[in-house]
C-alpha cells in the first residue's frame, strides 16, 4: 500500500504520516489488489463473521486485507465497530411506492455514528507510528468517535469544535470520554485549516477525513452491506454529504469489490446535501470543475454544516465512477423524513434523514424509478441531537392516573 497525492501524483510510504502533499494536495490510500482472489475473500469474510472476542469480529477489521493489510494486529484499537443493522420499513416503502428499500443503521456503532468505521483505522495507524496525542476538528460525531478510541488506546485527544451550530449532546459525549475540547469562533473549515497548518508542530496525529486511513476504514461500510445482501447490491446507494468522506470511501470500496469480481455491477450513488450547506451539489449541478466554498453554511442537520468539504475531489471521482447524482433538500424535508424514520422504530439524527428526503425528491423528479431498489445510509444515532427532538416531538399533556383519564388520552392520541 502507498499514499498518493490526488493533485500531483506524488507518492508517500504507507508507514509515513502526512495529511497533505508538499504541493498542498490531498493524500489518499492506494492499494494493490493484484494477487487477491475475490471468491477466497468472500469465504474468509464469511468465516470471520462468526468470530467473537477477536480483532476480526470487528465489522471493519474482518476486511483487513482490503483496509490496511500491513498493519500489525497488536496495534489495532477496536471496539467491535461495524456489524450494524440493515433494516427495512414496509410503511416507508409503501409511502414512497418503491420496489425495495433498506436502511443501513451506522448509528448503531459504539460511539453512535459511522465515524467509528474510519476512526478505528486512523487511531490504529497513529498508534503504530508511536503517536500518543490525537486531534480533529469536528461538528460533533468525529470528535466523540476520536475521543472514544483515543481513550481506549490510553492516549489523549484534543478536539476543535466551532462555538455555534453544533449539537451539545455530541460535545458532552466527547468530554465524557476525556477529550480536551477547544471551542473557537469560526466554522469547521477553520478548524481543519488550523490542524493542517499546525498539527505536526504540535505533535498531533490528525484524524479528520483528510487522513487517508479514515477513508480506508470507512470503505468497510459498503463491504458489510454487500456481504449482508449476498454480494448483490441495490440499484441505488443514498448517502448524506457533509465533509464528503462517506461518499469518497464508499466509492473506493465499490471500486475494490468490482475490480475483484465480488460484485457483478456498480450501483449508482445519490449524494444528498442540505440546501444551507450544499457547495458540492452546486458544483456538480452547474458542471464546474472547482468547488466554490460556502463561507457561512447553516442547516439544522448540524453534521452537514460544512462549507468547504475536504474530500470533494475524491467524492467527484466516486460519483463519476458510479454514474452518481447529487441533490439538495430543505431542513423541512429533512425533519419530515426524520419523523418517518424515527416512527418506523429505526431512528436517526437529522443529517441521516437527508438520505430519505433526497430519495423522496429524486423519485418525485423521476431520477430514481419506483421499480428500482435503494439503500439509505443512516449515519448518526437518534439521541445525537436532542435539541432537534424537542422541535419535532410534542410533549404529552399530564393526565390524572384514572381509567377514565387514560381512556380519554388514548382516544385523542
């Protein structure tokens, strides 16, 4: 394995650490898949699926040969991440009128979000290199995931969190794991720039999606989905887009599986952004080659509150590979979709619900046909943002505890 600059093509050894090239471009992991047999890998992954209390019981490290084959197992920091639920909802499927609909609940990860799939790989890599201080800029989920893994590794974590438009629940979770939280005036993008410029001199191993290992670990999400569906994926994978690490990672994962012959065809990707933070969608819709950042992004789906997504180049490549599309949805559409997912018994945070909102819009626009199958990635747990819950869930009135009062309450519910 090696790391390659997406701009100039310069290479860096896998055991080296650097989140950007000397030219300023992003580094990404590149694997040599030659010598790997797709059918043998399927059998190996099936065998590991039954394992418990070993590193390969992880829904990430089960696929180690495709994530980080060179990493010594003794350096792996894992909390059995992955292995998340794949659900259907008859009520939602019937409401949309679509043939088949799945929800992949990455919200069931140990820290409550999909970030764990990539974070286990990043912290394990940093630990192998001898780092003891880990850092990230975050709108919430990244920070809580990093804090959890750093604590498990016996290391410290410093997280940089904007002072506005971030869920208090996520910050409290981060602090509970023992992280040092550094609040600053500005946006997520300001925090990323600071760490890119000063992380090395501060002795920090940066764990944002600019770290190639984060993307490699997150590829496991699509591997797990494919294995759950017996290596036959639906026509559409619907993904929320903030920093764009997920679409970048899942695109790379799909490319791996297709190259190895483990899936017969590539599904199409639909990347969904919130209207108040949709610079990537605008770029794609307008056919531009360069992303114009949104200086003041705002959406109630706080995990999507990113105006300059660092993974936009890799995300664009993933969409081109999979004949992907983008769209943006309003906060109102997101919250309505969230109500549907919550009341199905699955539940999710607002950013996750953008996938169902986007699917609904793309079906209305006849981009996605009712006879096709779709899978929505749900990225964060229902309880990640209780401020939004107070807006969307009405509190019941107090009732006297009598048979008559309870019957009346049931009749009006």
